[in-house]
C-alpha cells in the first residue's frame, strides 16, 4: 500500500496538505498505473492514470497536461494574452468576442452565482486585490477604497450575447477571475482527455481539487483520505469513490494575518470582506467544476446556509469545518464516508 501525499503549495501563507490519496498497488493482469506531477495554475497538479500499458498511460497523461495548459492560456487573468484578460481590458467599453468555451464557462459561473445568491461571484476581483494588497502592507483597506472596489463587484453587470458570442463587463474597472472554478474545470477536462486516450481509470488532482474516474488497477474504487484542517498530518475521513470529484476550500491553506486577525482568501462579495467563521469546506459531487464553485460558495454562506443549499442539490454532499474546528455534514454524506476518526 502506498500513501501518496498530494500536498498543496502556493499562496500567501502556510501551505499544508489538503487531500491525500491512498492507492493500492496490487495489480490485476493487464493494467498499469503511472503518476505525473507538474506545477500548473500556480498550484501543484498530479495526474494518476490506469491504462492497459505504460505507453498508453504516459501518452494519456501527456495529453492531459496539454489540455490543462490550453485551458490555463484561455482563462488565466494573469496572462495578458488570455481571453479573460481581453474581457477585463475592455471593461466598460465594447462587447468582446470570445470562444464558445469561455462563453459557456461564464454562463455556468453565472448559474452558480444565481444559485448561491451571489456568494460565488467571478467579479470578486477588485475587492480581492485590495485584500491582497493588505496582505503585503499588513494594513486593512480603508473604507473609501473598499466602497469603491465593492461598487465594481456584481455578476449582474456581466452582459452576455449568446448569438454574437460576446461578453461585456458593464463598468470600467470590473474584472472576472477564475480562482474559484478554473482548477475544477481543468480537472474535468483533463479527465475527459484521459478517458479519450484510453485510460480506464485515474485521478486528476488540480491543486487539491480532485476528480476521480473509473477504478484503480486492482479493480477497487479510489480511496481518498481527507486531512483534518486543524491537524493536517491526520486523515479523519476516507471516501471511496469512482466517478466523483472531491474539492476542498480552506483558509488553512491561504490566509493573511493583519493585526493578529486571520483573513481568508475567499471574499464575501456581498460585504467585500474576507469570510470568517469557516475553516474549510469539502464538496463531493460528480462534477469537478461545480464542486469547486460550490466549495467556495459554501465557504461564503457559512455552516447553516451553506449546508442548507447543499442539501437542496441532488448528488452533492459537503462537510464544513467551523472556526472552532467542529465538523458539520450534509444530510447524505455518510454514504460516501467509509471510515472516520472524529477528534
Ligand atoms: P482554493 O483556491 O483554495 O482551491 P477556492 O476554490 O475557494 O479555493 O478559490 C478561492 C479563490 O477564488 C480566491 O483565491 C479568489 O481568487 C477567488 N475568490 C475569492 N472569493 C470568491 C468568491 N466569493 N467568488 C468567486 N471567486 C472567489
Ligand atoms: Mg472553489
């Protein structure tokens, strides 16, 4: 039995382990497993592939990396040449023609915004930047800057034209960004590419956003261990999954301290302030992109409102760790958890 640590390293502050994957290596005849890791989207990514032979497995992994690179070039708001950057540069001006792929991504993001009543919002950027600057200066943003930035946040000001395939951000200074959904989308697409390349099973761990498909080479479902947010060396829940995503958003991975207070990297778009009261949210559902977006949204909504939303969604489960380290589960999570060692 091999314990593989999928550690997340990035961002502003202590980077700890988010999800661990536990792989059994006893092989069935005719299947091999390979692993390949690279840094993508500012995070460590890992691709695990089960295929009939090594050549096929490595070929599939390479195709997945190519796909992830393609998506990063398309959506990254850090890259001047991306479609996202073109949209942001034109904020307040003319509509921008974009690919069907980005158009559909924006459309799905808006759906999640409506579903979560704005807790998830890809226009969070102007406020997010203020808090990032605070992380550098260790001073809270002043009220005036905060008010100005908040005026630029709001998904309702994203204008889409499905016929012309254009998007327009109505206010100058508005921005969109994919920090809360891009890795989940990339993981989904990488899985699709792995399947098409002949992999029978695999895992794509996109900086802690994990999408699993098929089975391990010994025919077992994937076993994913979740590290306790307050004790990252300890696994406290095991999930057995086949075609599911497990995504964690947590302030133990990225936060800033200003004046002894801890501020998460997730912003409540409604208040313009970093979220408090939640340490981490783990969402389990078949779709990596949706799991990613919902983990962020649940983080913003908090234990009660967040889990109430999750319980309304079919096939979506979550657990939330609150500020005191207490763990709260959605109604049907038990069906996924195999073992727990609750503190
Ligand atoms: P992680 O990056 O740890 O996986 P998330 O998926 O929750 O966590 O994404 C957090 C990132 O999403 C932030 O770094 C920021 O770029 C962006 N973001 C912050 N708040 C929001 C929000 N309310 N809605 C959408 N995106 C957000
Ligand atoms: Mg997210």
